[in-house]
């Protein structure tokens, strides 16, 4: 099986081609300058991105601090245990089955 990361590296990082790219460099500079004086919420709606991305573009020091804090916490840690999640889902499905058989839900 080919390595997806190697193949992804060959794709040019262009808006529309690479789905990770959401804004062009021109749009980013326009957001930083914000000549219209729009709020973060309105800028996010205008470009179809999150308010958080807009804030990180306008305040790069916050983005750097966020990345540093995440790295100090251990990087991209697992937020839940897969075995525990599977166990909980099994319990939940059994409970729903009991409710269905008991006529409590349809």
C-alpha cells in the first residue's frame, strides 16, 4: 500500500486542489489588514472559515502560544480510549435493545 503522506506531499498546496488550504495568501493579508473593520464573526462568515482561524491570522502570537501549549501537553494525545469507547457503545446498544423490546421506544 502506498504511503499517503508521500502522495499528499506531491499535491501542490493550492486552494481547491489541497483541501487543507482554506485561504489564499491574499485573503490572509486582507484579514490581517481588515480595511472594512469587520468583526471576527463577520470575517469568518465572509470567508467561510472558523472564528478561531480568523483570530489566529489576526494574532499570530496567540497561534504560536497555542501550538506550544499543545506540545507541552503531549502533542496530539488520544482523547479517549478505544476499548473503553467500544465497551460503552456495547452497553448503550444493549440498553436501547431492552427499551425497544419493552415497548418503551419504537
